[in-house]
């Protein structure tokens, strides 16, 4: 071997702090997302895996979601209750509460739970399979892990996110009602009567659309991180951690964009 | 008959770290080959490259007229159906029991009825000696059973090429002996091309038809087992004898002066034959022990027949000791033909070649494949 083709000793900053590294990582994630979307219509569809995963994601998210939704609705009700009293607009407490829960609180809670509970479980599961060589074995058996494992998981996350969003809307609104009427002495009639004063059906659809997109993002990021886990059990832990953080950041950013688009497309009620 | 795997000029790096470069070898169809190499020389990377899990930067891997380094995703999945791979720990799916694990490829790739699947799975489990363990989960069984279950799963689609990633790791010597016998028996039964990556010298000495050694980011040597077992190449000698004296160091390479001093001290003590028994089945000297034969009652290995013919064709290109060792393994009529000069060596890199059986139908590109010889280097 001559001196020229002798490999360089790895340097301290070897590739780790390269300015283009974040670009490469985002590019890989995006390419993975495209692969997943391309594999979506491919037959045979893994209906069994899809049902199993839907059940799995639902089972790890439903209870925490309900438990988060109640205090979330309550906080909104408490804040609004005192605010509307100061402004002398108690009759609109119900209207504002529904609007806040439906438009923002519900997709955000869904996002947190889908990323934190569902996504981390998906990522840990795939990561553990990756380091046990199961993913490699599957590829060698001529089966695409994206089609066999990732697509059902992403679809499951999307479906569960939509359903969770409905759950949070109901539980949050009920929590708000309970706190406003029972604890703050608001009038039930006024609360209920003003329900549809500000909110409209488009708010609900927008909220569900957000949840659908959040589920898609959470599923894709979790699967990507899981399938790229490396370096033993610690690598899986790192992957789960990164997957949750990345999903949070993406979901909040996407939420901002979607909300801005929504206000451009749907005029507020009463205008 | 198995499929030949022709690797040429293969180079793989991770970032700036070169794993190996310019690896050229041909796995002859239906024969058993073993790839040796110190830890960390990228043997597993080589296996993963063969099945397209990793993409080498340079070179080609041609399997039934398809270069899997450059071919598309779709084609790659098709080619992979020719492969059976036994991963180090079996790589069974943890959530399924053994039966479902082994049935998995059948259920995914074929439209066989459940009763057909069952009969195939039970047959393969019988082949690897796992009768009665269908309902067990991978977590509930021993490492040896996991390996055999992984092997059964690799066999279920009737692969043409089977790759073994350290089949001996984590097994006791008796189980390794059984597994080696199983490998030879399987080869006799299905006549597929086998590649075994291992550290176990006992396995390397007795199981394969061909041996190769990876070291210092290069394929040091690849050829008929006799070629390596009788080789005087310092790296090969050191590895096969499992001793410290030689170019292979604990973590990095040693400098030349130190190697020379060590070898001189070894020679002064009486050389390898004086050195006794090394770890992992390594033994002194350069004896070529007899190859394992299939269990009584099984058909003879067709790969062995083809190999005899192939080796006879290139007999006169080896050095004296290797020739003597090979002569012992060849039948009279082939030796006579070889000595009479009936075989014309193909002109090519190093002149080493193999040809399909004379009565077999030509297999296109495989007919002129060339075994590399690296004696010009090192």
C-alpha cells in the first residue's frame, strides 16, 4: 500500500460540525418522507399491521391525552372566566372557550401526545428491531421495511391523531364547562348558548386537518429515527429522544403555518 | 446449482475511513467459501455489501448478470430473493414465534396455502434439527437454537446463495462442530453457493472449498483451501496459527522491524509446529486436514465435483506444497488429464479460472470468471 491511498486518521471535528450537516440530515429525512409517500399506494397493503399499530398507538395515547385535555380545558376556562368578568363579557365565556379549545388547544395537545407517547413508542420499537438486525434481515428477505413497517405505522399515527383530536375537543370543552359552571359559578345557559357564537364548523375541520398532518409528521420522523438508530441500546435511546424533540419543533412550526393559512382561507364568523 | 458471485474492484469507506479497497474474488457456484480476517477488517461490511444493504463506492458485484452495486431498488429486491442470510444472532423477529418467523418469507412472497406453508416450514425446521420448537419465542431459546432458526428462515425460499455471519460466535465447540456438519450437509442437499465469515480456524480448515483472508483493508488472498492452508504469506500463517508473532497487532498494524524480530524469535523456538495449539481451533504447522464430508446417506456434494475439475484445471499454477496438497484431494483421471496438459488455462488476471461442468449448460458470464491471485503483492 502506498502512502497516497493511506486513509487519514479521523480528526476531532471529522464531519461532525460541518456546516452542511444539518442540510444533509434534513435532506435525508425529506427523502425518507418521499419514499414513505411513494410506498403508500403500493400493494399488498399491510392491513393486519395497520390495525395492530392503530390499536397500539391508541392504547399508549388515549389515557394520557384525556388526562392532559381536562386540565388544558380547565386552564382556558379559568383564564377566560376572569378575563371576561373583567371585560364584562361573561356571556361570551363559552364561545371563547370552545374557540380556544377547538382551534389551538386540541391540535397542540394531540401533537404533544402523538409525538411524545405514540412517536416515541414507534421509534423505540423500530430502533430495537434495527439494532437486533431484524430490519436488515427483512430487507434481505426481499421485503421493504418502509412498505411493511413504516407505512402502516404512519397511517396508524394519522388515524389515531384525528381521533385523538376529536377526543381532546370533547374532553377539553367538557372540562371547560365543568370549571366555568361548577367552580366559577358561571351560568350554564349562557355558556351553552354562546357555543356557536364565534366557532364554526370550519374550525373543526381545520383542527382535524392539523391533527392529520401532525400524525403524518410524527409517524415519519419517529420511523426515520428508529430505522436509522445505531450503536447499540444507547443509540435507540438517543434516537427516541431526538425523534421527540424534532417532532415537537416541526409540529409547532407547521402549526404556525397552518394557522396562518387557515386565517387567510376562512373568514372569522360575523364578518 | 448455486449462482456465482463475482466481486471485482470493490471499495468501501465510511466517511474518511476506508474499510477495504479493491476486493476482487469470485464465489464459485455451489461451493463453500470461508472469509477470514481479524476483527474490525470489515467482514460483516463485506457481507452486507453483497446483499446490497451497504453501497460500496467503487467496483461491482455481479450476480446472475446483475450488478447489484448499480442496479435499482426494484431489481435489488428481486436479486435478494436469491439470498439467504444467517445473521450473527439469527435476527429473528422478536414478536413472532419460531414457526411464524420461518413462515414469514413464504407468507410475504408466495401465495401458498397455509397447509403448504406449514409443510415447508416443518421440513426446514426438521433440516436444522428444531422439531417441536415451533411455538417458542426467540427470547425463550438458546443462542444455538436462534442461529438454527435463523438458518431455517434463510432456507425457506430455496436460496441460491447463503451467507453466514459468524455462525460459530457464542457457541461451544461441540455445537460449532454440529453446525459445521449441518452446513456441509445443507450444501450437499441444496447445492447452493455458501459464504461463511468467521474467526474460527477449525471451521476454516475443515469446512470450505475456498478460503480468503481480509487484512489491512485488502483481500490478502482468496483461493482453494489448500492455497491458504499451505501458504507462507506471514499474515495468513499468523492468522491460521492463532499466534501473536506476525504482522497482525492487537489494535493496529505493527512496524516491520518488530514483526521480523518476532518471527525470528518464533523460528528460533522451532516455528509454528513447535508452537502448540492456538485459540479458536488454530493449530501449529501447515497440515491440510481432510475436509468434512456430508453425513452418510446424503447425496455427495456436487459442488465438490465441480471444484475438483476446476482446481485440476489450474493445478500447475500453484507452488509445490500447494500442488502436493491439492493432488491428494483429486481423483486419478483428473490428475492424469491435468498432468497431460489437457487443460488450457484461460488467459486472464493471474490465470486462475474455473469453468462449469463440461456437461452443464453454459451459464453466460460465469463461464469465464477469473479467480484472482494476489501473489504479486504483499
